[in-house]
């Protein structure tokens, strides 16, 4: 059975501890900023993953055949031969030749538009493959080389590898940023716990005299850090969603790229809704758990040193 003094202290502990202290208010603000940055970091991870996936799918379903000019050959006949071979290849949906003007337009940004008339500019054929059952591009490349020696096949695999490497780098940097955010938030919770403990030191001494133990005292502080974490998580998530919404629907031309990407977050691809929504909702939940667990651990250690 517990003593009457402990029961009295337990009933009155919630009113004895100071509410709305400056340290917990400051913690709420700082944690909200951390959650806000974490939401933006998670959004960048989702956008990069989406972009790379879309680009990779596009590159995997398309290829380009380049037909070079040769003084000993007729380029129009070579193009017809390549088109005939491509249309007979299983897995090829379409093969569309580009005229010389289109090839010149592709070269103009690099070497200028002047003096291209007399140059032996290669002709390009855009090839669209079936994503479900694509052709064997290795065999197709060898067949093209044998049939039309001046034709070369580009499957864009090199660009896909570079895109995935870039995405991996951005993902790693975003994860490091999330780790630093969590580390800073942990440090702030420890400092806030120290400040709250110092501010309530007389109350703690009274509770000790009433026979309360460390676990009982820590429970009285947990509610404050739980509320601070919940407010910070909700505020940070709201500000992050608001920022993405503003970027997504801004009319400023200099933010067109960012606006398009951010707007895509409000139109989730089918089949991925739960995963992406869960990623955003986990940020405030983890922030609240971080605040409560870190505060409880820090307070327990600090109380042990006070005795």
C-alpha cells in the first residue's frame, strides 16, 4: 500500500509542475522547424524517386538508330533498309525517321545553325519498344550492323545508369540531412529537459521528501514533452505541406520546374498512395517519439545525479 503522502503528491503533481515554461515553448518551436525540414527532405526523396523511375521507364522503352552518311552509299536506301528491319523485329512498336532538318535542329545548340547545309549530318530513327516484351537489343544491334554497316543502335543504357547514380547520391544526401535533423532535435530535447529540471528543482525536492521515486517524477514531465512533440509535429507537417502547396501552385515562371514537381505530390500515382502518405505521417510521429523517449532518458539520468 502506498502512503497518504505519496497519494497526495501523485494527485497534485500535475498542478504542482509549471505549465507552458519557456524551455518547452522553445522546444516546440525548434522541433517544429526540424519537422518542417524533415518533411521537405522526405518530399525531395519522393520526387527524386518518381523522376528517376519515370525517366528510366522512358529510356527503357525507347532507342535511337543513327544512320551515317557515306559517299559510297545512298542514305535514303539505308534508312529504308533499317526501317524494314525494325518493323519486322518482334518487340518493336514503332520506328519513326527524323528528317535532316530535325537532325540539324539537334546540332544547332552545340555548333550553331550556320553552315550545316554541307555537313554530312547523320539521320536519326526513333524506335519505340514494347515495355512488356522488349526486343533483345544486343541481337538487334548485331543484325543492324550486318545489314547496314553505317547504322548504329543507341539504347540509352548509359544515361539510365548515370540517372540512377545521381538519384542514389541525392538519396544519400537526403538521408544524411534527415540524420542531422534527428541529431539536432535530440540535442535540443536534452537541453530542454535540463532547463525544465532546473526550473522545477524545488518541486522535485518536495516530491523526494514525500517519498516519490525517479520514475514517478519522470512521468510528471513526460506529458509536457509529449504535448510539445505533438504540437511540433503537427505544426511542422502543416508548414511543410503548405510550402509544397504554395510551390506547386505558384505562378512565378522562375519556379516552373519546382512547381511542377511539388504539384505532383498532391496527385499520388495509383498503388503508391499508402506508402507516400505513410512517409509524411511518420515524420511527426517519429518526432513525438523522439521527444518523449529522449526526454525520459535524459531526465532519468539527470535525476540520478541529483540524488
